[in-house]
C-alpha cells in the first residue's frame, strides 16, 4: 500500500554544521596575502623581491658571500639553465663577424682604434675556442633575492645595504615591480623560475657564484689553534700578523678555555715567543714545570716579592720624565684600590706624596735614570712622607696595615724576582681573595715595566681577568696595556668566565675591540644574550655556543670567523690537562710505581 505522506528515510549525512579538516597548508599559510606594486604583505610581515640584471666583465670568487653573511633574513634563489653549445657557437660566429667588419671599416677610414671593440673581439674569440674544445659550457643564469621586514622603512634600509654591497662590485639589482608574487615564488624551494631575467654566462664566471663558501684560516706562519669544523682544514694563524696581537677568550667554566690557552702557550714557546702568565688558580704550574719555566707563588707568606715602586728603565726613544710621570699616575691608581677609594683631596695629596717619596731617594726628572734602580723606595717610605704632610692622617692610618703586620711581607719588600726565562708564571691562588685585585694590579705593573724596558716578542696571559676588572683603576690599566701592547711587540690574552662582570666595566667592550683575535667557547644561557650582542652573533652562532662540546667554539680573526675544535697531541695533552679524573689517575699510577720501586729495592 502506498502511503504518500510517508517519505523514504534520507541516509545522506548532514554537512551543514561539519567543520573542515585542518591541513598542514592551513598551519603554514599566512592569515592573509596582499600584493602591492613593490612588495608583498603576508600576515603583517613584508617581503620584497629583486633580480640581478647586470654583471661586470670579471667576477671575483665568493662575490655573493657578502650578501649571504648579512645578519638579516633573506631568501636567495639561483636558477641555472644549460644552453646548447652548437646554438651558442652560431650566435658567437655571427657576432664575431659583425665586430670584425666594424674594426676593418674603422681601420680603412683611418679612425682612432676602439679599445672596447678590440677587447670584445678578443673575449669572443677566446670563448669560442674554449667552447669548441669543450673546456667551457654556456648557461642562462638568474639570481633572485627576497628580503623581509616589519615596515617599509626596514625594507628600504636592507635594500640600501644590498645595493651598496653589489654595486661596489659593479653588480646591479632591481626590484621586481608588478611581479612581486612571481619573485617571491621564484625564491621558494619549488625550482620555478617565474621572473625569467637571465644573463648568459660560461662555466668560469658561473662557478664564482657558488654560495657555500667557508673561510680558511691557514697560513705559512703562526701556530695551530685547532681544526676548522666547516671544512676540517687546519687553523694555522700568526696573531702578530694582525693590526694588534691581542686576544680575548670568553667561556663558561669547564668548557676548555684554559686547555686551549695552555695549548697555544706551549706552541708559541716552540716558535721562540716569550710568555708571561698571570694565574689566579695555579693551573699553569704543571705546564711551567714541564717546559722548565719559572713559577712564582705570590701570597702573604711567600718568599717572592714585588715592590710596587719599581720603575721601568727608559728606552732610547722615551723621556725619563714620561716614565716617572706614568709610574706615579699608576701608583695613585693602585692606592685607590688598596685604600678603598680616595676623595679628590686625598687623590691630590697622594699624588704629591708619591712624587716626594721618589724625590727623597734622588729619583727626579732631572736625575740620571741609570741610578734609579739602586734607590727604589718602599711602601714604608711613602708612609713616612705622608706622616709629615698636613691632612694625610687618614691616609697614614689606612696605609699602615700594608707596611706593618701580616700585609708587610707582600707590600713592603724589595723585588727579588727576575723575568729571565722563556715562560714566567705568577700564581696567586694562595693570596687572600680580598687582596687578589691588588696583587694582580701590582704584578701587571711590574710586568708592564719590564716589557717597556726591553723590546721582545712576548705574550701576556691574564686568566680570570674579571678580578682586575672589578675596580675602575684596574680595568683602566688593563685597557691601557691592551691599547699600547703593539708598540712593545706584546700580545695580551684576556680570559674570563664571568662575561657579565667583565662587560659591566666601561673598559670591557674597548678591550674586546682592541683584540684582533676573539675566541668564544660554550656559554651559559644566563649570559648568551650579552655575548650575542657584544660579538654581533647570528642566531645560529648563538645556538652553537649553547650546544657545543668541550673544546669547541667560534674563532674570530679580524673579519673572518670559523667554528673551531681544539685538538692536542697525546704528549701535549699529558702536559696541559686539568681534568681532575685524569690527574688523580696519573697520581695513582705514579704512587704505584714509586711503591713498586721501593719494594723491588
């Protein structure tokens, strides 16, 4: 029976309220795309595409690396289309015939020779020969660049930078006006050349566009710093070949910074360079013993003394009054550190007192510098002079603890050491923590006086430099040495694990900029942003320094920088290792051998 009001049930699923499935395209794609004449706007971010339309006659190797190494986001697309050699030879033959006819015509008319035509004729003939012998091939080459920015102003700045880089090499770029969509897609990894702006190139100039270029820091002179992790080449470098021989090394504890410096010291000694080390933790004592160097333990109870009043022997090109004046200024700086700061009045009194202390020992600007060494005053002489000056009572009281009692043994004794060895190490581990900045300042002054007195190829290593950077006078003195070191054939190596404290000083950045070699090893997440800003690192380099292994990092030499891995030979490793596990194992083996020898005896 057919009942008309009963309809057959519809099994078609209801789709009105169903949501579409989200795909990867929906996640990747921007919320909106707006195509303008000169740029694209994608989800609030701007993109602008360019093409290269003109090249010079010659292209240098790695000419594209300057643009690639810019610290700005960009996409670079290279499109290379092979061209049939037979077709190219036919075109070249016709072009050569035209130029040759023009040259003959000019010659018949007695016109002045045209160097441009002659050069073009020679180039075409040379290219024909190489194509005929299959030494070269021809290609159509297209180079497109897409830059990104938040604003049109940012795009203009990046464009200006790009233009200056390329135009300095006689290479010219244009924005893809009304073709920004095609330009953007041409730079995506689709392999599609939608702009089609090509330049004919043969194999030789085309090879110069190869974008993957790593710096090579190998030279015929210098020492081996490590392995170039980009291409496994050797980083052989002579720090004295740069505008200055200074070096800074920043790394967190346990990253291998002392290991790297010891290795460099060992290798520099082999090249005949003298090395002086300021060692806060006595880490270099084993190295010093292994190479026959001199190790001076500096502490309140030590037998090694340095007199703060020591003077440098003036060289032939120096005036005695300049040497004496500089020494007095540095001594006033030392007194600020020792006495916990000086007021403006106390500063003037101290300056006059030090001058009178020297004068009392017949050390004046008009006296004979040859007699200075025999008459050097002590700290107690300064105390005596201050005692007779009006308004110096507070200075005398504060100075007395350095001339009497426990401190006297270090601050009030004549110098009894000499820098007559290839390797000199000053260990201050046993010096009280509060006195370390003073001890480092005094030692650095003594070293600087000796460096100024005799011109020799030297390296001064200052480990844990943040100690001396704690005071403004200490930081200023270290900066002064770094700035003037080149004049005295000296290279200063500054090492620190506390980047924050180092950079707090106003002299932190100038010391870095006055160091031609900079080595960064593993960094702490707490200071990596400061390091990135100070050394202008890219995001990739920042991540590398956070994740790198012990003994690895980034090596900067002038304008070049590479990823480095420090590598030592087994013999070198035995001398320089500071691993507690290895040292304990070595000690155990030696004790076992001694015990076996005693038993056998």
